[in-house]
C-alpha cells in the first residue's frame, strides 16, 4: 500500500526554540531591525553593506544553533509516511535534522545569488559575503533570499505538492506573507489540516483545522509518535 503523504508547511516558529527569532512576535522588530529595512530590494540598493552585514550575522548565527525536538520529530515521520517539507525559513535546520524532501520558498542562507541574475546561485556556506565578492557574471554576490516584492520561484511546485497531500501540517507561521500563505488553499477537498502554533489567535487561521496551541518542540514529538503508532494520520 502506498504511504500516506504528509505535507508540512513551516515558518519561523519551528526554529524559535533553537534560538532563532521569529519575524512578528517582537513588536514588529526582528533582530532589532524593521523587516522592510533589510528584506527588500530597495533596502539593498540603498545600503548594500547594511543588508550584507545583517545576513552575515544571521548566517554566522546558524553555526551556534541546532535543530530542536520539532525538526527532529518531522524527520522521524519519514519512518512510516511520505513527507514533503515546504519551509518559508532560510535556515538549514530541517536539513541538519535529516529531513529528505525540503523545499525552501524564501531561499537559503547558505547560498548566494548574483545581484544581476537570480538564477545564478551557488553554495556559499557559513562565512560572510563581503562587498567585492563577485559572481561569474561580474556582479556582487547577494544572499539567496526572497525579499518583499520579489517573485517566489518555488511557489508553483509547492502548490502542486500541496495538491497531492493526504494531510497538511502547518507549524509556526503567522500565514501573513503571500503567496506562501495561500498554499493552505491548494489542498484537495476533505484533506485534514493540523496547525501547531502557540499564537494568541482567537480562531484558527484555517477553518476546520485541529489547532494545537503549543510550541513546536513540545507538541510535535507527541503528535508524531501518535501518528507513527497508528500508522496513519
Ligand atoms: C511558534 C513558536 C514555537 C512562535 N513553536 N510556533 C497585500 C496582500 C497580499 C500580498 C501582498 C500585499 N502587499 C504586498 C504583498 C506581497 C508580499 C506580502 O505578502 N506582504 C504581506 C506582508 C502582506 N509578498 C511578497 O512580496 C512576496 N513576493 C511576491 O508577492 O511577489 C509577487 C511578484 C510576482 C512577479 C514579479 C514580481 C513580484 C515575497 C515575500 C518574501 C518574504 N520574505 C521574508 C524574508 C526572507 C528572508 C529572510 O528570512 O530574511 O520571508 S519576510 C518573512 O516573513 C520571511 C518569512 O519566511 C515570512 C513569513 O514569516 P513566518 O515564518 O510566518 O514568521 P512570523 O514571525 O510571521 O510568524 C511566526 C509564527 O510562529 C507565529 O504565528 C507565532 O505564534 C509562531 N511561534 N514561537 C511554534 N516555539
């Protein structure tokens, strides 16, 4: 019998207990910056050095953190299910937890792209990107991340993956940013949704979802153990 397909949509909340800050839990301030001052092409045009420094700090921070019980539980889910992870995060904690099918919607900190050509992408690792570090096309390397106002290249593939889900698990995202947030509407009729997020929202962001109002690291191990015991979601 074919394995059930669980599609997992993750956001900043899953990495919070590893020590990485979310975007919208701190009075709109994120690592002491307004997100629009560092995560837009306009910000990069205005002050490249500031934007590169900001992402250099976040890239360096990756060497100080590790996957938490939430990331590890999602890897364990692969023992009995087909699992696709669609993440809005640019950290590499799902990779380091060992998950095998990961789709980064908003890019990856350990990669760089040409300022001129977003399709010219290279693995970079954890070291800083400096002014003068050039892509083969002669333009400055920039972080391989999707800023506000830029297209999200992986969205069509992610939508197709959601259309084949037998269950959708949404973890640690405010669903405030599009087109990623719209993915929850791609699932087939009748597919159940589980949300894991301790946020103070009155109604679940997805109608009819089973909303577990706990943190990822506390809720996911127990939930996933239950699914593995049952052999089905
Ligand atoms: C826990 C927890 C724990 C806490 N356990 N949970 C008006 C309407 C609709 C759309 C738009 C609009 N105006 C503009 C737009 C478009 C815009 C957008 O959506 N804006 C909204 C703000 C309204 N979108 C875009 O611009 C996108 N591009 C686009 O639309 O292109 C169109 C186009 C087509 C063709 C040509 C040209 C253009 C691009 C969006 C890129 C987003 N980029 C960022 C930065 C990436 C790089 C980086 O990380 O630096 O992505 S912004 C930031 O938000 C980041 C995140 O991936 C993303 C989502 O945030 P997330 O993950 O949901 O985090 P939070 O903080 O919001 O939520 C955390 C959650 O965790 C909370 O619920 C907590 O409760 C919970 N939590 N602790 C579990 N322990």
